[in-house]
């Protein structure tokens, strides 16, 4: 999927991606490649996995 980082706090290690489908999905630091920082407005490519906490972004790449 493609999306835009709507909000991400590098200190807290989580944020939200707004997907092309209009859904906000949480992204956690543990799902980012080591050394990757995200900022609001960045375009990303990603997959979604269903967890016990709900859907989460995984396999993130900057577009």
C-alpha cells in the first residue's frame, strides 16, 4: 500500500499513516528498519498486519 505519514513521534516511537484508502493505521518503531526516522508528510510504501491490538503498518519503505 501507499500512504503518507500523518503524525510520528520519533521519541515515543509511534505514529499514524494515512493510507490511500483513507484509513489511519498505527506504525510502531519496532516495525521500522533500524536507523529509520519518519516525519509528517513523508510518502511511504508499507504492508498491514492484523495484531491483537488491531491493524499495524509493517515493512515500511520511504517512497
